[in-house]
C-alpha cells in the first residue's frame, strides 16, 4: 500500500512560508494547533506553515513526519449536537520537523527567519519547568524554556534588537498562567547566564507571552484500528491521530493578536479575551469536576471506562444529574454559557470512540478532588444553605476507592469484586488513608471515624476544616452504605 507523502499525493504540495515554530510534535499539537492552522489556510486567511521541533532527546515523531513530507491525517470522531461525527482530513500545515539534538543550528536558522513570528508549545506540564543544569553553552539545553531562551537571544542578536522582530509566544501546556510562567523561567535563565540587559529589555518590550487554556481529548494513534483505516484511506499513515470533534482554545490577549492570528474568523471554538479565568473555572468545575465527582462511584459500581459509565442506566443518570443539577448551579457564572458547556461535557463523556479508563482518571485523586469538587460542595452550601447529598456521596466514594488492601510507597492497592486495582498518589496522602481505614470496624460508627480522619484533615484540603465537620456524619453514613449496599444501590436511592 502506498505511503502518505508528496510522491503519492502531489496535489497536496504547497509552498506556503514557515510562520510558526512549534516546540512539540506530539498528538495533541498536531490534532489541535496544527489542525487549526489548516482551517485558516483553507480559508486563505493565514497562509503559513509550522516547523515542529522535537522537545526531548528520545522523540520518535520527527523522522516519520519528514518521511511523510509533514503530512498526516486527523480523524475526529464523537457526538456533537446530538449527531455522530466522523471527519477525516489530511493536514498540510506542517512543513517539516527538526531534531534539535542532532541539528540545533537548523533551529537557530528559524530564529533568523523574519516570517516566523509565532511560538507554540506543548511539552507537557513537566516540560514547562526550570532546569538548573541547563547552560547557555549547550547545543541544545535540555529544557524547553532554556531552548526558547537561546532561540530568542539568537533572534535578538541576528536582528540587532529590532522592535519589529519580537514574537508572539503561545504555550499550550495545561498549567495556570502558562505564558507568565514561561516568561518568568526565561528571565531566570537570562540572569543565570548573565545575558545582556539589552536582550532583557527587548524581551520585555517587544515579545508577548500569552496565557492559554486548551481543551480537546486526543486519543492519538489508533493502533487497534490502523489496518482498517489504511484500507479506508487507501494509504499508510504512521502519524494518524484520532481526537474528539469538540475543541476549545482560550487565549488571554487583545485585538492585535486577533488581527495577526485570525483563528476566530474560521468556524473554530476560540476566544481571545483580556481575562480567561472564567473559562478555566468552567472547565475545572464542570469537565474535570464532572469526572472526579462521578468516577469513583462508577468504578466501584463495576464500570471501567467513561463511555461505560455513561451507557449504564444508573451511573449515566447519576453523572448527568450531578453535572446539571448540582455542580452547574454551584458555579457563579453566566448560566447559559455554563449550560451549553455542561451539555457538551455530557456529549463528550458519551463518546463511544474514546476509551478513557476510569483508573487513569483516579490517579492522584486527592489533589484533583480538592481543586475540582470541593469548591462546588462549598459554593453550593454558600448559595443554598445546605450540602448537596450527591457530592457528600461523591466524597464518600472517593474515600472508599482508597480502602487499602496493601500499599507500596506512592501506590495503594484496593480490591473490587475480588480483583486488585492500583492507585497512585502522594505517599503522605496514602499514609493518611491507611491510618483512616484502620478506624473502620464494619460499623457505621467506625465509618464515621474513618470519614472524620479524612474530611477533617487540614493538610489534605488547605482550608479551615472546622466548617467541614458538619459533613462528617453524612460522609460516614455513605461510606457505610457503600460497604454494605454497594455503589449502584446508593446511587439509585439518590436519583
């Protein structure tokens, strides 16, 4: 079967100039940013391509990308506005990939190109971090921020600090205030490496770092279906990438960016606003909170994936009810905006094409529960003068999932239907759960003692837990019911 490249598809060849340097060549950027650039190019409103830089020494994408002349296929599948969507598209917006560990000079040549005015990145949360071992003499340094520091310094020197050669820098790593964080790390390298004051002035004055929020589930290369797709597409694509149709991109920016990067002129779910806090809160509370509040109980009820959770009458109904009737009213934001987003979240959870395993969502659940669910519980009480039973039950289910059979460092092993499962969390958190469960003696009183040990732990929740003392009895009651009746029966009683 023919490979995907310009030889087999000469009609896809284009000579659009390179306008973006992108640190990261993984599934997410190719199915999100590069897919968006493609949509602008199709409308002739951007007319530029992306140079993708491999962020880590052991990446395996660049070789495949160059062998395919930058071409690859996106497959967007799911439910959108009540309809099943299945869209396949060959992306032509990436010109080439560069491995900086074998060709750092080629990366620096891009800094000399006046047409390359944008930086995008997704090097994961771990990649957007300071590495004290990086030096200015390394070719290249290991961390992404250090590479970008040298890239910008080379551009500054090449163009003699010209005001019109600054860049728009748009990180996509899932960290709050990611643009500000990236800038602060670069300034730290400037100080550490004793780079000239003139460079720092140019950096601050003529380069803009944007905070962003990205949202799309990208499941990546469909290895189980690759053969079938090759038959359908009539070519082999080593970089096939699957994702959901839903996408959302929020950039903390101004009218200048909207003119230069006209993402909103295409039919894309993109907002450019001065403050994107509300969009982050909406995602954390409804999407992430929708997961964290419902997944422990669904897992205890025997479900293994989000799609299974939604298909089951009890767990699916309970999830929809919790999102629509409990979490949504607790969030102080425009209700129409929240309602539309909540319905999109439910559709996304129902996506039959994405296998999102509940155990992967349960990783590090303590910190997730604190950020994603506890605020909804407290805000609901503030608004209505009572704690919602559904979230009290969710609290109990979260504690119950951490009922240990055994532990090993930062791993806790529980048991469901006679089979062991593994959770990962902070080692100190795991010790707290082990100690709390030692208080349980099979009685409701023991369950309340276990609940009190977790609910009342100031270190776990970073708030005055005296306020939470009121919920200990209720959480303990649900813990006992989970142990004696089972998760499904308790959910049925709450519906």
